[in-house]
């Protein structure tokens, strides 16, 4: 016999539905506007579904507004940042979860405190450092800057995840002749794969969405990433509403698909890594 939902359960469902609608509505409207004809966009009678699909806004943003270059820059910076940060986080998280050394607890807490420092406080020191290293207006400079913000949280997540991997299975591999690195590669990493994937996605999305570091470090148009381009073109009066929605669509949709594809790893990785640490 089915139980009648309690008012608390109904309220929870209503809250989830309302929140989901509030989050998805602007995104869906943006995508639909990007494929509407210009006349329909400015029509006094607003329409939800476009009468005809017009790809000119997306094509114009991709070709005329140089978004193909910005997209490639974002892809390179985000991928490199995610790979570098994940590798560092694996090594740091593994060391904090497996080895005992003086100051371990203080170091673990310090790693998390670094992540809590506002990004704006890191911007000026990094600008001066990258200027000394001649890395301003380069992808490498932007990758290093974003990685300093991505690594601390990633280390903390993987530290908690590695702590849940039974040391016995690693010790058994070492007894069978595997080295410490070999046991990490063949035993620990496969078990911790959801946490590693979640960490990679977190770093990728953080780099993809970065605006502040890019604004400070990048100067030339050929090095701009998507957030910088959208922010710059938003003030351009020659950009139509359709093109603006197209630029937002190009920037947003890849991340949505990436999250949906790896959703299982992302959720399980972050929740499991936060249980213990």
C-alpha cells in the first residue's frame, strides 16, 4: 500500500522542482533565442519555440566574432589546468592520506585555507610573478594562475577519497613485489577513479569559467578565452541580442554536456571524498 506523501515531502519536491525550473529556464531561453530569426527575437509577441530555426547567430558568433579561436584557447587552458592540477592533487592527496610526518595535520588544514583565500588577493601577486617570468599574455601563465586556485581543493577532495581506500589492498600489492608507485598506479588509482574524475571535472570547469585571472593576465585578442570574449563583446553595441545569446550558448553548452556525461562520477566523487579526511 502506497503511503500518502507528508507535507514535508511535498514541500521538498516542490522546492526541488522550483529550483530546477529557475536554473534551467534562463539556459533554455538562451539556447532557443540563439536559434531564432532576428525578427522573431524583437517581436512584441514573445514566443517560446522558434517558428523557424535560424543558425546565422551561432554561425556569426563562431566565424565573425572569432569565437572559434576563443573556444580553442579555453579548451587548451582548461584541459591543461585540469591535467596538471589533478596530477598534483593525486600526489598531494595520497601523501597526506598515507604517510605520517610532523606537521601533517597543519599542512592539511593549510591546504584548505589556501582555497578559502579570495581569488582577488592572489591576482596582484601572480601578476607581478608572471611579469618577472615573462609569462603575461600567455596560455602557460593563465594555466599556472588558475591551477594555484584549483589544486588546494583538489588535494583536499582526493585526500579524503584515498583515505577510504583500504591500506590492506595496497600492502598486499607491495608484498607481491610492487613498488609504492606501482601499487598506487595499479591498485589505488583504479579504486579512486570516481574521485579522480570528479577532481578533473572540477578543475576543468573552474578553468573554463575563469574570468578574473584571464582579465589580468591576457591582453591580446588571440589569447582570449570565452569568458573574456563574452565580457568584452557584451559592451559592443554592434552585437545583436541573437549573437549575444549565441555566444552564451557556445560558452555554456559544452560544460553542461560534460557534466551530464560524467554526472555519476562527479557526484559520487565529491560526496565520497568529503566523508573522510
